[in-house]
């Protein structure tokens, strides 16, 4: 029954292509974002779960750690 409904729709064959295109664009965008991040920002984000409420300076101006939020 489901197959009959999908085959009767016009242009339904484009949906898998659009879905794959959205997935690939999102994946490539995230890969570019990750590989262009500064190392100091990655180190600051990596240390966040281990830090207490004390302020530590990462020096990158990333706005993610408490010391960078105070600068801006």
C-alpha cells in the first residue's frame, strides 16, 4: 500500500537526492568548521568540563571560557 502511494506521486524521486544533498552539505560544512577552528579555542573548550568556577585565560578571545567573556 505504501509503495503504491509513493509511486503515484509526481516528482517523488527527487526527495532522496535532496536528502542526500542536505546531508552532504551539512557534513562538509561541519568538517570545514572543525578543521578551521583555532587550536587555542579547541583547548579551551576541551578543558571546560574539568575546570571549576575559577577563571582561566585561554588567550584566544573565544567568548566560550569565562576569561574571554569578561574581556568583551
